[in-house]
DNA sequence: TTGCATTAGATGCGCCTGCATGTATTGTTG
DNA sequence: CAACAATACATGCAGGCGCATCTAATGCAA
C-alpha cells in the first residue's frame, strides 16, 4: 500500500468519523438524551448476549480508556440504564448489568442511530430532476 | 448496502480512528511537541500551496469547529509555528500564515506521522518463525 | 445614509477524555 | 505467613472540544 493510499485512507477515516460522530451526538442527544458513547455501550451490552460485563471489557469494546468508561458507566447508572454490582469472585471487580430501561432506551434510539449511519455510509442517490 | 455492512463500516471507522488518533497523539506529542490536530493544520497549510488561509478554511479542512480552530491557531501562534495577520480586504477576517519554523516542525514530524499510519493501515506482515 | 441582518472570528462555559495516581484486593515469591 | 508486585476500578487534574454568545465589520434595503 503506497504512502498516498495510506494517507488517503486515514483522511477518509477522519472525515467519516467527524461527520458521523457529530451527527450522532446531535441526533441522539436531542431525541433520546444519549451521547454517542452511551449508546455505543448500551448497544454492546445488548448485542453481547451476556447478562453482566466487567468495566474493562466494556472499555475495550467501545475504545475508551478505563477511566472514561468508569465515568460513563457512572452516568448510565445515574440515569437508570445500567446498574453496577459487586463481583463476588474477585472483589476488586465490578459487574455492569443493563436494566430493562436501558434496553428500552437503546431500542428507542436504534432507528435514529441507523438513519445517521446510512446517511453517511449508504446515502440514497438523489432522484434526478428535483 | 445492507444495515449490517453499514454498521460494520462505522465500527471499522471507530476502531481505526481510536487506534490511530491515540497513537498519533502519543507519538507526535512525545517526539515533536505537537498534538494530532496541530500537525493536521500544519500539514494542510504546507500542502495547500497558498501562503495565507482564513480561519474557517482551516477549520473545514481539519473537521474542527470554528471555535476549536480559533484556539488551535492561537496555540500554534504562541508556539511560533504560524502567525496571524489582519485581512485588509475584509477587516473582520484573519489570515493565518505558516512560519519557517512551522514548516520545519512539520517536516520533522512527518516521518513519525507516516510511520503510525502505516502501522495501522498497512501493517508489515510478521516474518514467520520468530 | 440609516437600520438591520449577516458574517468572521474570539471567548465563556460545561462536558468528556486520557494520564497519573489512589484504594482495595489478589497473586506470587521467599 | 510476610512482603511485594500486579490488577480492577475510582478519582484528581489538566486539556481540548462544541455550543452559545459576544464584538466588530460588512452588505443590503428603505
């Protein structure tokens, strides 16, 4: 892969990331009181199929630092979308569980999220002659 | 493009962005006292071929808000890498010029930047049998 | 020209992030 | 077991970002 291709690939990532994350942040927070990262965490927990997750596990899934994820989970807990529980096996650890309200909020926001993604990654061609 | 493809494409962008921006931030700031966005601005000014740029023009090029870009340019100016000048034609406006020191800093950081990009977008295959 | 909408850029503010560090617990080594 | 390294998560802190707003200058209409 040539240097020009590499640079081009990176700039494409930058552009798509900027447009998409900005739109997601706006749409999700306006219509569902969720930030992009909040949605991302809920989504991974819904899709993961497990009932409980470790904090670091969540952080890895959404590409956040452990500290950012710890605070993010605290925000979600405060909003009633997840809850934290002590891990009996390793009492340093914490389990994070998604609540029914968390599942509901994720389900409600899903269409908004997907609509933004499609507008960036699969834009519908404009019909000619408007 | 199916919904699954769209979601996959977005997650790929998220992953690449996280890994690359994190690495760039670390490497550039450690070796060249530059943040990723600072480098990006210098690069666009070097490549653009113009001698002066409007603030909004720079903001668009690097996908930053006007306010973020205004502060970023202030940091670069403080570091002596660009300078700001009044725009005679429209006295609301400001011209941003890259200095020789700015060009030098960009040139010095270029190899580091490209090395990070290659490590993510064109990783060299590990020779077998280590 | 006067008055008002618009535009360029700077700045106050609050939020989120990563890094460094703190606290508690677990593992390991002598 | 005692001492110490390692691990899991929380938290203090500083920095960057976007949004809203402010100021100054411009453009346009009456």
